[in-house]
């Protein structure tokens, strides 16, 4: 399995900003509190290891995970 070394991404401070990676670790996505994509990093290894369809799936997976995770990071605890 590929071990990613993602560069630092500085998302805006906020409790609902979230970052997630795809299952294989090729793509990292950061979304803002409103759900907009802030940053998408694709590992250079993805170009050699994945087909175009696999890369598209990895990108979507990372974005969806990040969007879902922003709801899990809430400043309000019941």
C-alpha cells in the first residue's frame, strides 16, 4: 500500500473544516464549513498506479469522506 506524504494544506480555521483521504491514500481533500472544496491533492504516484477511472473514483471518495467528516466535527457536544 502506498504511504502518502501530503504537503501541508492550511484550511481556514473552523470546527467544521475537514480533511480526508481515499482508501488507498492517493488523494487528499479538504472541504470548508459550507461544504465547498478548499484543496485537493493528488499524489504523483497515482499517475503510475491508477487508471483514469480509478483516479476519478479516488477523488470522489476523498471529497465525499471529507464532506461527511465535517458534520462529525461539531463544536456542540450533546
